C-alpha cells in the first residue's frame, strides 16, 4: 500500500466517525537492526539503522477519560541507511538498504499528568537493498538487489503529555517499540530473502506528535 492509498483510507475512516473519536499524528523515528552473519553465503553485514518518519491515525473504541482504548494504523515510507557488506574477507563498496511498513493494531493510553502508552500491532514490512557487487569463487561479478516482505508482531511503550484544549488536544510522546520475532541467516540453504529478513529492524525509538479531536 502506498502513501496516497493509506491517506485516502484514513481520511474516509476519520470522516465517518465523530470528531471526538479520532487521532492523527506524525512519527519521527530511528530504527535499529542487527548485524548479520551468513556463513553459507560467506557474507557478513553490518547493522542497518535507518531514520525516517511515519503517519498514524487512531480511532477510539472506548474512552473512560483516564484510559483510552483505540485501534491504530501507521504507514511508514521507505527509510534508507548505508549497507556495508564483507564477503570473506573483503569489504565491498557501501550500498543502501531500505525499510518500510504498514502497521495495524491496538493501543491503550492512560491519561494522567504524564500519559502512559502501550501498544501491540502487526507490521507488514518490506526490507530492500540496492545493487551490491559480489565476487564469487571464480571472480565473476554478481549484482544482487531486491526486496522481501513479511509480517511480524511488535509491542510499544511510551510517555507523553497532552495539551487539553476545547476543540482539539495537541499531544507529544516519546515511544519505543520492539519486535516479538527475529530472524537469522546462519543456517544451511539460506538465500537473500533470509538475509534481508535477518537484517530487518528489531527495535525503534520515536518522537510522536499530533492532535486528538
């Protein structure tokens, strides 16, 4: 799903509900990956840590004033970072790796003086890499590029503050997220799809802000 499609669906959903049941916001984040050791491919990859942004919309299911339960959707366009590969034992020229996702889930916010947030969602993630030049055993040049898409559960937690106003309530929050499923590429028969899954982000820290209305 691209950004235009996501924004269209989000706008339709928000307009279909009362104004008091909606939230929109912008996420500025740093994702953190893990280093990959793929002995079957004679390859090591440094951790990829892209910075990017996301757009989120949430619809309130239950509002008890102190606690608010919502369903949320986040679209995160591709964020890229340097991809450094070592091919037994020579380092190759840096390339780029990308991470993007669409997330659907639920979030619970306790609205005290400082707001406490927790969330659970499923992310449909796409991990990509640009062309990387690799020497094989016969010294021919292989150029490998592509993308891999998969779904994983993530949990999040955060602390924030809401500026209460009559019509809209701006808010800001610092939040962190962690995946509940990691991959590796250290087994036999691995391929580039396995490598891309293994180098996918495993955690995220973000500054999130927006309005509730």
